[in-house]
């Protein structure tokens, strides 16, 4: 298992930069492909640069998946830990009769490149079509050009690592092809570590609803204008923020509301005529993008009426929360407990994951303990935890065939 050191340094605390479709991201993908080929897997990739290694000819199709891209100056285990644990499990099982395994590297999971997350798995789910690639853009950078550059970098590094040829296809997996999809992922906080747990199994995945607001009021002299005669953008923004926080705190509501503010700078004796605000809400079932959109619209109307301030809303991205409490969920819990691991059941993931989109008859997600948070260079897991994750995958797969 010394090969895992090619992918990780268990001592470093320096940040990594594998932003989606960058040369570093593709170099890592080529390294993974090399390992997949050493394990005897056939490798394909698709139009959005999802990559898939396949092994076995069994009837039951199990997809193990995660992502290899990172946020700028991110941690080395986010995404990669799940992929490496999956390959460790494949290596240990040395083909399981009755199963076809697919290890999928999902493209562009992080929203840092295009303000939208999980592009690869959404593409597999049919939520993004090839024709949409040019429309997905940020700061003059579009998905089509990013994919073209990424593809050329991928081939450059495949050659460098002397990989065997890989095949291009429209979609690396078809709808209805995968029976069980499992995403192993590091936990993005340190709850499991603090609780002394070995594995956490997730029951629901939150989805983001991100929007920008512009509060347009007037500019006033702060001393001479009576407060009740003002159309004060800051007051309207504060009311909106508080209402969101209150709603987020209600039981059965959404998980969190986070606001990043930008107020136009003015002198101290003038009120700000305009406030710009970005909201990142994480919804859980039963919230949907439609329900959230109506809720925000009503709140805007009330505050406009109360303050006289004009509020403009612009939705940046949204997704659908997903409950993952089916067969895979139950099997993952059993797989972990049978290995004697201290298992946390029923976890909720505030962060979005490809498991919410990847097309499969049933999907699941489990967490590997992590210290130091995530999306930062301090992210750290123990080597033992990677081995544990591989054991869970192995037990899961073995049981999955026995039951058919
Ligand atoms: Zn991740």
C-alpha cells in the first residue's frame, strides 16, 4: 500500500491547488488513471472530464466515486481520500465475482471555479447538457474552454506517466446502469474525531441556495435627517439578515444561512445608499429551490413595504437536498459495524456532495474522520482511517452480492 504516499503526505500542512481543469488537477487525475490501470481497470472519460475505471464483469454494478479538484489553497484529503480508499478496496478485493466496479473521479465538484458545484455528477444526471457548457461561466472563463484546456493537460500527463490509452465517451455511466453508488468522503468538520468514532454514515445531504441582493435606498445626512424619513438600505439589509437567521434556527428548517456583506463605502456622516449582500443557504428536505424562492420573495416584499427600500434579487446557484437513507445507507452501517468500527449513524451533511446527483438505483455517502476542518491546509486524516474506509467498502460490496 506504499502507493498511497504518491497521493498524500500525512505530515504536510501546506495548501494544495487543484482547481478544476487546472494542470495540477489533471496531473493528479493522470496519476489516478495510472493506478487504475495497474489494478487492471479499463479507463474511460467523458465530455465534462469525469473519469471512470471499470473492473469485473458481474451483474451487480457498484460505483465508488468522489472528486479530485480542490478549492484554491485547500486541503489534500477533500475528495481524494474517497478515491484512494476506493482503489485500496479494489486492490484488496482482487475482483469480486458477481460485481462490476466503477471508480469515478467526478469532475469540477467545487464551486470555486464556476460558482456552481458538482458539475460532473450533474452532467451524469442529465441536469447539465453539452450545449450548456458555454453558458456556464464566471469572470470571462467558460466551462467549454476549461474542459478543452483540461483535456489537453490530461493527455500531456497521461503521456508523461506512460499510461495506456483511455477512451472518450459521452457519459462515463449511463442512467440505470449503476445499482449502488457509494461516496466515501472526509468529514468536513471534526465531529467524528471528537466523538472517537471511526466512520459516519450520512442520511441527508443539504443543497445550496445562493443569491445576491442589492438594497437600494437613498443617501442622507446622518445628523439632520429624521430616522423615520429615511429609506435606509442598511436597515433593510439588517432586517433581512435577522429574518434569515431566525428562520434557519427553527426546527425542521434549513441548516444554515450565511451572509457575506459588501457595503458601498461612504463617509461617516452619510447613510449608505446601497448595500450589496450575498447569501449562502443550505437547505434540507423538505425545502426545494421553488419553496425557498417563494419564501425569499415574500420576505423581500415585506421588507420593501416596511422600509421603502428597493431590493433586487439575483439567484447565483441552487440544488436539491437529498435524503440518502435507502438500502445503501443500511448496508453501509452494517458493513461498518461488522468490522467492529464505532459508527455514527444518521449524519447530516451541510456541505453538498456528488452523492446527491450521481445516477444510481440507490446512493449512499459515508464520512472518514478528519481533524482541522476542511477546505484549508490543516485538513488531516489518519492513515488508519483510510484503511477503515477501504474495509467498509469491501464489506459493503461483499454483502451486496451475497444478497442477490
Ligand atoms: Zn469534497
